[in-house]
């Protein structure tokens, strides 16, 4: 009987010492959702961009004369740093995504006066990748510019 009671006691004590799932969950941040176009101007009430880094233009895109854009949904945490991101859309799809993400990961924001506690927010940024065609007026360059504006125009977002 003694040999059965020791493992049983160990098993019961292990069960009572196990943390519940709510004890092991990381704290959830409650973000203010400013991802809609109508809420974009409200970002200034929460965060002001303090540091921006220009994205690196992919060599293959520059060589091929490709312009485009990446629309990112970003989470700004209570320290004014990027908490995470999601590509909402990009044109051409996948060409500039990594460069945009690498750049915005280095951005920093300062809390606005109306946000002294540093309330985290979700917002969106569009990073544009454009080539300067100079005085080039060929039909090919006009077509590239028209495609860029159709997919990346500011009133599209």
C-alpha cells in the first residue's frame, strides 16, 4: 500500500502546482485601431514619428525599372517601437515587402502630449518605391507611371 500511496501523492501534488492557462498567458496589449482611412489623422493624437529610415530599393526592381508600394498595418507599442506588422497590400505583390518591413522596423515614435501613458495603436503606412524617370517621356515610362498611380495613388489607401 505504501508503494501506491507515494506515486499517488506525487501525482496529486503535481496537479495542484501546475499553473492554469490564464497564469501563463502574456499580457495582451489593447490597441487603439486607427487603420481605417477616416482615422488616419487621429494618429497625431497618440504618436508622432520621431525617426524614419528610408527603405532600400531592391536591386532587381531598380534594374528592371519597377516602381511600387507597400501598405503596412503596424502596431506601435507603449515604448514607441514597432510591435508587429502585416502587409495589407503591395504592388507589384511581394517585390518591395521585405524592404518596407525592414525599414519600418527601425522607425521610432514619440508619444503625443495627448497620450502621456503611451497607449499602443494600430495604424497604417504606405511606403512608396519610385524611380526618377527624369525627362524620359517614352510611352513605356508613361505606362509605368500610370500603373504606379493606379495601384499606389494616395487616395487609393
